[in-house]
C-alpha cells in the first residue's frame, strides 16, 4: 500500500543531488490545510550542537485542483486571435 500524506504530515529525504552548499541537505513535502508545500532543510552548527534550519513554501510546480486544462475550442480561439 502506498503512503498517503495526511494533513499536518511532513516527509523529507536526503538530497542526493546536492552540488553546492546553498542547496538543502534534505528536501520533501508537507501537507498543510490540504495544500501541498515544499520543504527544504539544512544541517547547521550552533552553540548547542547540530540542528536543522529550513524553509517551507507553496509548491508552485504542482497543478492545483481548481486549475482545469484549456479546452480545444478555447485554445483554437486564442490561436486565431494572435497576430502572428
């Protein structure tokens, strides 16, 4: 059975594609109020030892449920209106 992320859950994985220090050590997703978010974590060193610092932001690369594809008729109409 596949894992299904529930509201409030965060899933992070080691970033095996990291090439620079600016890129996160771990990346993943969170589901907050039904919205999928991107998570990025860096391992930092502080006075009390190692810790995670991170960012969470809207996942703009995923199509939201309220977005619908353009129908062929509308796409054709848009093409006909272009001056080139």
